[in-house]
């Protein structure tokens, strides 16, 4: 009730003031015009929300910002409309204030509206909108750059075209060619056919772009040139001085015989190419690499570790059985099968003799050990095995096992030659791809991939984990299977540590790039 009285009092006061004051009424109309309608609605809704449900305004402030933007856009649109007569004839339907948001000309008003539309997303969703604006801004700049390049190329070609046609016109007017022939040559352009003259020395010359056009030959005034035979010192049997470029005529008399090019001396025979290579390159033999060491993990030590894992988990009430042991060069993987445990309450009932029908504990209802029970005992197993490095894989892909990976008690090295001599690597090399040797998996099986079949490749790891060794193995695999005429490489090493020793190998396009500013230019080149 009090709110209604306050609103009524404010409305009556404003009405009386505008009714008795002509200046106030005119200022109100000229200031915002019909824009008072959307502004009044937005202000009334905002005041109502603050009075009755202020949380609605706080939690949904983005909607109020959008409503304010729509109000500003409506005033901008009104500012572009000018009535034929009335108080708003010279200030538009949006008034003087609306001219700030829109006004004339219409293009300026459109740009202001577009600015409001672009700013609102940055206010309500700054991170998402900023990302989108940045991405499309880069694309727009790239398109603008490409457009400027094409505009420059088009202007250059256009200037060249006009220059050629002007030279043709000037040459035709100088030779007094007919209008039809001259028009034809202007439309078709300069002739590309080879022209041979007295200045010919054996090899045909391609006529310059502004050279003589055979189509105009019939229009030349050749009789006027017959008096040249009587000039003193004229010698038709001698060589003529070459005229200016673009003005080489074709003479009617017999051309001198073209000079024969000197016989080329036969180059010394190249050395016989190696087998399987057309350029004489040979791939290095795998025998250059160090042979692999015969190494087998001690079975007794692995069985002892397996029993230790079972006993450690059993002490904490987790029954498991180690049924699979795979020993790799650095890692040993134990395959754990969760055991059986009686359901809660069944074992105690049978022990106390309360279940007369089923008192045998072996016949009680059982359930599997939960995998989560094994995972939470990771620290206990690491303590029992005396190792800080332990990983649980639950489950092992393709197998009904929980994998427990621990460091091998007797680690061994994996040699590159050992992987390259495996059938898997040989099959990849026979297919003609880019085989690379990566090492062995946790089970000791060789790992070789075709680099050409990989969409991307990222080598990551902690310090000392073997990233540099992996890169060297990849480069060595490629050098031992591909000749320089089959594979070319470009190496970038800003740290100047890992790849700079490869400077000088024949597979490189150029020296190893160590300056980051040269990378983009080298890749484009």
C-alpha cells in the first residue's frame, strides 16, 4: 500500500510539473523523445527488482545488462528517424541524447550499434568472448594481409598489361600499320613465337614481350628500305648490329646458316650406383651398432617378489593371487587376480553355529575382492617392496587382471640394434614408410612404429627420463633405413644441445636451426 502511494505521489508530481512548466515539457520531449518509453520500462523493472527481490538482480545481472543494451539499441534506431513536423523535426525520434547513441549519417549509427553488440559479450562473458574475438580477429588480419597482397599483384599485372598495350600501339603507329591489324594485336597481345634475324647466332631467341609481331609484316613499307644497298659502307654479307629490344624486324632475304653449337665433351663416367639406390647412396649397415646383451631376469627373485605382494595384501585383508609375471628390461609387471572373500555376517554366523542349514564356511556365499581395496594399498606394497616407484594399472587392457608395475631387480639396457633386427621393424621397413625404433614395452616386446602413419608425435617426460635418447633413436632409425635421396630432414634446436651434433649428415636440408626467428622462414622455404 505504501509503495502504491509513493508511486502515485511521484507520478502526480511529475505530471503537475510538466503540465505547468512549458520549458520542462519541451526539454523532456527534445532530450529523449520516444526513447523515454524503453528507458522508463527498464528503470521501472530495475527499481521493482531492487525493492521486492534484489537477489534476482544480483544473480541474473547478465540479463539486465542485455536489457540495457537492447534499450540503447532501440534509442539508436529511433535517432535515425526524423518526423516531417513537430517538436522532434530537427532532433529525431530519439532526441538529443539518442543522437549520441545513433544519429546521422545512418552508417555512423550502424557502426555505433555494432559496437554495442560487440561490447556486451565482453561484459557478460569476457573469457569466452575474448577468445572468440581473438581467433576471428587473427583470421581477419590474415585475410586483410592476403587481400593486400592480391591487390598489389593485381595492380602490378594491370600496370604491366597497360604498358604492353601502349608499346604495341606506339610501335604500330610508328610502322603505319592498318587499324584492323593494330586493334587485333592490342586485343591479342604480344607474340610469343621465336624470331630470327641477321643478328641470329645459332640459338633461337624468344621475342621480348614488346617485340615484333609477324601479323604486322604485311603492313611494313619494305620498298622504302631498298635504298640501303646503295649507302656507302653497307655490307649485307656482314653481321648487322642488333637493333633496340622490341624493334627486331624479319628480313625477306636469306638468313645466314645457324652456327653449330660446339660438341660437348663427354663427362667422366660416374661411379656405379649402389644396389637399390639410383644416386649412389648406401644405407649404413646395422652391424655398426653395438650388439644386444643377452639378459634374463632371475626367476627366483621374481617369484619371491610375487609371494611378497600376496602376503602384504593378505595381511591387510585383501586376498589376491599373482598369476602372470612379465619382466621387461626396466619394469616387471605382476598380474593380480582378486580373490574371494565371504560376505559380511555369513562367516560369523557359521562360526557361532547360528546357521544350522549351512554351517560349512566353504559353502557360504562369497564375493570378489574389490579393485578399490587393492588401489588403496599402493603405499603398503611400495613399503614392502622397498621402492618409491610403483604403478597400479586397473585393469590391464584386454585382460582380467590388475597390473602392478615395479622396477626390475636386475635392469638391463635396450640396444637400438636389438629392435631394428626384429621382424616387426623389418616389416615396417619393407613397406617403404619411415620406421622408427622406440624400445621395448613392460613385457619386453619390441615397439616400432611408422612415423609417416602418425598424425602427430609428442615426446614428453621428466628430467632424465630419456627424451634425448628417444630423439637420437628416431634419427638413427631414419638414417639407417633411408638414403639422403629418399629422406630430407630439417632440425630445429633452440637449446643448441641435442641436435647440433647432427650437423654435417647428408640428410639435412641445411644446418641445424638454433635461432627461433629463422624457423618460420625455413619452414615456408
